[in-house]
């Protein structure tokens, strides 16, 4: 157990690339990841797990085939497992993602935006 608080703003300064989640903490088998988003991600789903997005700074959208949810600073949303979605941000957005260890950011869609897994900062 660490006796040092995790400063999200400081950790975010260490992230240089968009769409590259970095682990900042772990609880049981659940990881807390910071990510910078800008532009459109890829349509994907996570068949085995829900995924939480909490906006730290900025604004992002989570698109579904039939609707879109906009999240602003301090807001969060849970994407249910198995639901196809896309994330996007017009301007750079900083978010915290909460999901089980081992989840690939692009699900089974793959592609050039697939980030390394279990990368800590």
C-alpha cells in the first residue's frame, strides 16, 4: 500500500499520445487508467465487461448505433458489456477509465489504435 496520493493532473502530464490508456492504480483485478482523447476512436465492444468513463477535463462523446451520450468534466458513464460503441472528442479530453485488468482498448476490432496493455505511469 502506498501512502502517496495519486495526482491525476500530474499523471496526465506524462501521457504524450492520444488513445493510449495508462494505468495509475489497481484494486483487486480492476485497473484505473488515464487517457487523452481527441478525434474519433474505433467502433468496438467488450463482450465480457462493462467499461466506465469519467471525464477529468474537457468533453467527450460516447456514440452508440442509436444515440450519443456527451460527458463533461466531472461526469461519468458506464458502457454495458457487449454494447458496440465509439468514443470521440472534438477538443482534447482527459478521462479516467475503469475496467478489469487485461481489457484491450479496441476490443476485438484491433487496428492501429490498439494500445499496449498494462502500461503504468
